[in-house]
């Protein structure tokens, strides 16, 4: 079964460029010439960031802390 993750993106056109970032996943941002290209770049950035975070979570000095 494939799980679909949903993220909120802030996107806007600035001159000839489309710029945007994922509100729910800090550090993922992009700029492209088309809106469609921007959305695709944000998807790629999200996957790359999630892969990175998963890899980092396996390191011995990373712990999970429960927050109330």
C-alpha cells in the first residue's frame, strides 16, 4: 500500500519566476519558470528532505523525546 503525504505549499509568481516553499517541511523551497515545474521541484525536495531525515534518525546520537 502506498501512503500519500500531503504538505501545504506557499507559492507565488515573482516576475518571470514561480517561487515557493513547504510550510509543513521547513527547508524545502524552490524556484522555477512554471507553476507546474515549481510544484514538481517541491515534491522532489520533500522526498529528498524526508530521506535525509530518515537517514539521520538512524544515527546513534539521535534520540526520540516524547513531548506533552
